[in-house]
């Protein structure tokens, strides 16, 4: 059962999270504020962002990635996949039901 780790600008994160849940690409998206430091186009950049942790399924992960790429304001969005080895069975069932 994967969780997608996504970073987004603070102004875009709420709408992106809502879209993923409304379209059943994720059962839940947690939003965590963060400060990021990264290299972009040869410069070191610091910005406030939001970490989105999107709980999804194997079957919906590719669609989630496509939707994030289409809606995300960054040219190269951060989208990573974490695969949990241990998930509470009732929680896994809820994710499956919520993404159907």
C-alpha cells in the first residue's frame, strides 16, 4: 500500500490535496508545512512548501502521479513513492474502499 510523498507551494497544496481525494486517487492527504532548500537552475533556493502525504493503492498510484504532474505548478514536481510493509488491516481496507 503506497504513500506518495509530494512537495508543493503553500498556495497550491490545499487544492491539489482536495483534487486527489475528490477524484478518489487518494483516500487521505496529510499536509505538513516545511521549509525547503534546494538547487534549481544553478541557484540555491529556499522556500516555504507543504509536504503532501497521499495514501493510495497500487492500482491508483500511476493515475495519482499523472494528476499531480498535470495540476502541479512546478516544472519538475517532487513525487516519491513509499511502500509500507506494515499497515493496520482496517486502515488498509479503508484506503481500498476510499479509492474505488
